[in-house]
């Protein structure tokens, strides 16, 4: 089977979900290509789209929330969105790609490629089978105006929300959000600490603002550092991602008990080594943590889909969602001190999250490709 994964760098979760599917397809012996479709037209265009998003999330998360809200209002209108029409310019580019590269199925963990494929389909162009993979626990704006052969959604109980927005129920597959196989490995925390060179006798609290270090995370990190510096048995590990400014500012005020990491490909190890994960509620990172089975404290929410992610996780007992910095510190302390609270949360994660999502998605891809 020849599979094409189309994703964009507007948030690391889309690409991480795509890579999880790529790993499983390649493990099965299929030929897989993963790319950002806009690079086929222009590297400058691709980079511009990604950087605009990243800059907004890092420096003006409230503005991003306002844009999301406008999109949610716009979807009520009886005509297609600007997102759909802007992506019409990509039709000929993708048509040329398909003419030169045999493709049985296109998997898309991002809305924009799904809009491109829909444009092509509605303009009478021949396209392969298509699968959209949702990476948030909500039907994001304009998903309903796409026309894919299958829609993979995060959970069974989210089906009604997608159906209400206009996605045919028979096209919905509640497999979950795909994560790399490394997150599902079961091993003692001590082994992960050993691999990372961490103190076996200390508790570690992992803190991250997503792959971009976005949201209002810096103030929360400072408060956590000041609070937990009083505990000699506890240290913070802060993942700054691609946010170099955040890394540099925190480095200027580094103290004992604070470990700073910029970008890393060892998130599964850091999660396993940690007693809890304090993070903004990205759909992919939250799912990775639940698959890894680590207690989650959601904070620094970027308004929009992340609000729905935090609502879903906390509502299903898979995380806690403090609204203030003081409440965040209090809940983190409770998770450290009360084993029963931790156990209940981990049980909920095991109940609600499918660690085999990538496997199920690839089973469906093989099925669609042969039809």
C-alpha cells in the first residue's frame, strides 16, 4: 500500500499524530510519505503558515482564542468558510503530485489538507481514499465542510457532537488519537529515571507548554519553582519546546531543583520518570500522558479547542483543571501526598483512552485502500 500523510506544523500534535501512524504503517511494510502539502507550492508559504500560528500561540494566546471563537460563529452560516476557498489554490499542486506518485490513501491529522482534498473532490478531480484524524476532543470549526471517506475521532462519547455538526455517523471511527508506540511501554519509573540520569530517590514534576512552549505557562512555572524549592525531595523538569525565549528567560533565573530542557524526543521517558505532568491541554500531549499513565494537571489553557480538551479530560477524571495558579499548586500537592487520588486518575485514563489508536487507524487504512 502507498500511503500519504499530510500534516502541518501549526502545533506539534498534528505532526506527532502523523508520525505515530507512519511508524505503524512502516512496521507493516507499507510505503509511506509524510509531508506538509504547502511545501509543494512554496517552502516560504509553508513556513509562513506555521510561524504565524506558533507566534500567535506563544505571544498572544487570547488572540488565538478570539479567532477560534469567530470560526465557531462562522460555521453557523450557510456557506463554506474562507479556509476552504483559500485552499482551492492547492488543487493543481496536489493533482500534479498524485499524477507523479501512486497513492492509495491520504491520512490527514490536520484540517487544512482535508480542505484541499475536499476542494479537489468537489471540482471533479480524482483523488485517493481519504481519512481525517481529529487531534482534539472536539469537532473543530469547519471539519463539517470537508468530505472524507472516514473520520477518526478521539472517543465514542464524542460521536454526537460530530454528528450534530454534520459529519455522517457511518463515517465516524472512535479509535482515539494516535500516539507513538513508545508511550504504551510499561516499565518501572526507576528504569526511566536511570536512562535519563535522574536521582532515583527524588520526585520529579514534568512541566510543559506543548511543543511550542505556548500559553501563559511562564508565570505558572515560576510559581511552581518557588513553591517546590522548599521540598528537597522534589524537582521540576521544564520542557520549553521550540520557545527559545522561554528557555533563555528561565535559564537566567535557574535555581537548584529546576531542570530545563529545550526540545526533546524523549517525552515518553520524561513522562514515565515523573510523578505528574503539568501541561497545557493539547490533544496529543494529553493523550500521550494518558497512554503513558501519568497524573495530569492541566493549566495555561489556550482558549479554543484546548478548553474542550481540558473539559473532556477533567470531566472524565483523567486530569484536574485548576483555574488559578494557587489552585494548581494545591492540586499538585494533593496528587503528591494522596496515593488514592493518583490511583483513581490513572484508572480513568486506562478506561477512557485507547493506547492502540495507531494500530486501529492502520487497520482501517488497509481496509479502505483495498475498496
